[in-house]
């Protein structure tokens, strides 16, 4: 497995992987997205600050992780980023998310990121397990803030300080 920066030509595969999470209700986005819908998102993730990285094997994208600005325009928060990651369902439980998270944490000092956090649905047990494995702690609980298929679902924030 190779970890590398995402390229424009990866976007269809990234969208396909993201839509797996949408269709299985593992994210708060409820509508399937199209490649055109994610074009601006892709552009908003420059390698030098908020990259998208992919895990690839045999020229197939297995999953991806991206860093996003937290509250853009507020310079006091410039060293904080949100991390999101998605793995193709055919490649779950194969170490893809762990490899992506490890690469992300390693690149954060170069990106001048000192704090990472993830926002996820409380029901996403596998994601919570991954975050705990990488020493993230639960920082917030937003009770019943999402509604998915008529069911209220809580969101949780997991965070980690990387300064040390």
C-alpha cells in the first residue's frame, strides 16, 4: 500500500468512496454527491496546508483522508485542522485507515498543524475505535443534533494535541 497526495484524476474514485458512506448513513450528508459537486472541495485542499492523501494499491484508491481548515479566516485557529477519512468498503479492516492516519499525523508538523479533531456520528463505532487507537479523546458530545431516516443521532468531537 502506498500513501500519496491526491491528484485531480482521483476525484471520481474519491467521490465513489464518499458516496458509500452516504448510502450507508455513516455521515451526516444524506444526498449522494457527484464529481462536479466535489470539484470546489478538491481545490480547497492544497497539498501545502490542507492536503487530501490517498492509500493506493495496484493503481486503485483504497481510501482517502483530508485535512480541512477549522473556522477559516480566524487566524488564531490556523494551527487546528479537522481530519476526515473514508475507506472503500471492500478494503475495510485491512489497515487502510490506520495507514492514512499515521501518514497524516507525521505530516502535521510540516503543515504547522498542532491540533487535530474529527466530527462524527456517535454511532460510527469503527471510526471512534480508530481515533482512540491514535490517542484522540472525546472532546464534545452534541446530543441528537442529526436526524437520519427519522432517527435522532448524536455527533461527537474527538481531538488530539500534536504539540508534544
